[in-house]
C-alpha cells in the first residue's frame, strides 16, 4: 500500500486533535468567558451609591450599571481574578482602587458601605485622598482575609482602628494616615499580623494611649509613621527589622535609653522623635547605629551632656542630626563634625564651639551648623585663606560671646543677629539662661 498523501495526513491529524483544543478553550481556566460574582456586583453597586465624585472628578463616569456592561472589563479601578476553588463559575474583584490619585483630582466623597466587606477576594483596597468620611467598616478584617494592601489615606475617616484588622495574615501595608481616627492602637495589630511591613497612621490627631509593647515583637516591620497624634507613655524598643520610625509630635515621655540599649537596630536609617516630652540623656549608642542617616530629637526635654559611645564608631552615614530646643549642656562631642547638618541651637551648651565643626563647614563636609541660643563662650576662627562655601550655613549668635561676622552670616530668619547673651545669664551658667 502506498504511503498517505501529506495533505490528507495533516487534515486527519487536525481532526484528531480538534476535540482536545476545544476542551482547553472551553475549560474553566479561561476567565474572560466568565461573569462577575453577583455578590461582588451588588457590593460595587452599593459602593457607587455610597460614594460620589467631588466637583472636578470623573472617576465614576464609566461605572454604568444600567447598560449591562461587565464591571471587570469597563469599570475604572476594578480588577478581577478567577479562583477555581473558591468560585469556579465566576470572576471576583481582587483589586479595588477608588479615585485616580492625580494631583489635580479632588477625589471622592461619601462613606464606605459595610457591604464592601462582601468583596471577599480582595487583595488590595485603595481609596485615594478626598473627603470619604465615616468609620472604617468594622468587619473588614473578618471578611477580607486575603488583603495584602489597605490604603485609605488623606480622607476624613472617623472612629477607631477596627480590631478586626489584626486578623489579616497576609497584610503587609496598612496606610490610614491623614484622617480623623481616634482611640488606642490595637496591640494585636503588631502581634497578630505576621507579615506587616509598613504601618502609616500619621496625622490623625486622635490616636492616643501608649504604644503597645507588642510593637517590639513585630518581626517584619520596616516602616512606621505615627507622627502628629496623641500617643503617650514611653517608647518601647523598636523591632530590629525597622528602617524608618517617626513618632514626632505626640506626647511620648520618659527616658530614651531603654528603647535603644536593649536590642540592636542594625537597619534603622531614619529616626524622628521630635516634639515629644522625652527626658534624660540622649543614649550614646544611638549615634553608633550603623545605618542611621537622620536623627531628629528636637523639641523634647532632653538634658545632660551629649556623648558618643567610645567603644563603637560613629555612624558613617549620618547626614542630619537635630537635637535643637532641648536642655543639653556641656560641650558637644567633636565626633559629630562628620554630620552633614548639625542643629545644636536652643540648648545649654557651653565652652568653645568645637574647632572640628568649623573645619567641617569650611571643607564642605558639613553644610549646616546652627549653634545659636546657647552659652558658648568662644568659637574657633576659620582656616586661614579659606572662604566658607556658598551652600553652607553657620550661625552662632546669642551666646556668651560677641560672635565674629563669619558666625552670623548664615543665621536663619528670626535669629538674634550679632547680639551676645546678657551678661547676667552667662554669669550664673547655662542652667540659669532663658531660651
């Protein structure tokens, strides 16, 4: 028998394989053929009824439920996914972004409906800044168990942080900053969210109570911003994983030493504790944190002599050290001459402004040295035949000396110029001054 003709053979092979390809393309693995889960569609409808575009915003312009359009394909901010185990016959909303986030967009107004928690497949929920008010739905952490990102910042949310948010095993970012939230921080927010890395609660104003000691055990935290709230009590030791911590402008108090001498902080790069009521010394070890670049401790009640740990090298990455507006005394350490900007102003420092600081300014290593409103009695002259860099700022006005011109040319607006401190203040020492 002669071999089959090539065209006939290919046609025969195609007919054999056709059922297999038809099965593949009609199988449940092809989500574009599916529709949105009815419960998710109803939740989106409720969201549309509860929220609205502020004048100048057009975010909801294509959220049209009357046309029979499919939200997964046409609604701005809605991304759907398919889970063959959860809902084998439907798509579900996996990402919901409400608002555009554009600088010129005023955002959305209204409230978040409780039915938003029916979007049980959500992994990301973002509400861009606007005027969304009312409470965060209390069940959000019990129903949206897949959440990895929750961001509702720059709005007008009220009430407490729901304790249910401690029930989210995959949550890595929680951003509720710049709202009007009130009440204490749930301790379980730190102890029961094993993957939490970013916590942004700044500028709510009403968050109060102490920072829970569970904060110290949050093993994966990288970035925490709690500034501009009403937190009280001591600062617990930060977790070793932390890179960024701001708790500025609260009412935190007590000594800083327990927080920075009990555990190493090998990754901390930014520390801002300004505007609190911390007292006692600045822990010497804080200057030796290996990655620290910004240390901001201004406007506290810190006192005593400023010291650098002799057994540990100063952090080579320090770019800003701001310890202004405290009650620190004695002569500041020479080692801080390596900082890029050094703010010593409004303290009780005495003696001579370290020569190393002046040399650092004139060499260009340091760009800002503010030493005004202290009790310094002398300042070293600049290196001979050397001009201060145009980008540098040096101010040593209002001390117990008549400051030379080079020490006042870089003073900020509002400094007391070339006047020395009154002699009666200097005669009784740094402790008797009026800053």
